[in-house]
């Protein structure tokens, strides 16, 4: 699942770059949003992994 987060972050960076080059503020904003979504997905997966690790130890 962390791969999905990384994909969203990469997609967001690409959108943001294209938006900046073309002067498209909406595309730039969408790129930033995609990056934040990707970071959130990665954080969610990290938390799930941490909880799974704690359950196995107990």
C-alpha cells in the first residue's frame, strides 16, 4: 500500500511541475493535493504496520 502513496506523491509532483511551467494554478494546486494525499496514505500504512508489529509481540 505504501506504493500507492508513493505513486500519488510522484503524480502530484508531476502535476505541480506542469502547472508551474504552464502557469496553470489549478493544476499546481491539484499536484500539491495529490502529494498530501500520498503522504497521508503512507502515514496510514506506517501506523497499520506499527500496530501489527505490536500485536505480534504481545
